[in-house]
C-alpha cells in the first residue's frame, strides 16, 4: 500500500508541476497590523509569532515559495488580492491571519504550526492518503 501511495503522490507532484510551471504550492500569509513580524518587539514577546517566524524560515530553507504580508506595512497587498479583500469585507482584520495556498483559504484566525505548514507545502509525505485501519 505504501508503494501505491508513494506512486500517487509522485504523480500528483508531477502533474502539479506541469500544470502550474512551478514546483510546490505558493503559500501566502496575510497578518494583522503588527509593529514587526517576528513577535520580538516591545516588552511583550509573542511566542506564537516567534515560533511561526522560525517555521517560515525553516520552510524557506527547504525551497518553499512562502511569503507573509503585514497589514501595517503592506496594505496594498491586501487590497490587490481579491481573495484577501473579500475575506476582509466579511471578517474584517479581526479574522487575520489568513493563510492561502494557491489562492485557496486554508487557515484563518490562527497561525499554522510547522507540521501543518509542511503538509500545506507538500512536504508532509502522505498527502492525506494514508490508509485507515479497518473497513466499513
């Protein structure tokens, strides 16, 4: 079964590359207005942002196409992206962060952890195709 799953994953990756002309998905993170992206500013360190920043750097080193946008520093990126603009009209900035993979919303209101980011980037291995135990 593992060989079948590996074969399917390989074929999906090849098809993706052929259709999009690139290897791996584009991950875009749209964050609320922050004084800095790292979480290490002022006297109150945001541990979630520190961990998220480290996770993004880890993925970049693995070649993942990932970008983050801060509403305070790059408002035009929010306005120019129809998915993000529509999201903000419905949820407002209180719904941020917004995580998109190839323009598809995959997370809102929270930062994904490293394992989830790896899966979204196609680095997780099983693509959700792991066989389940039992039947029916």
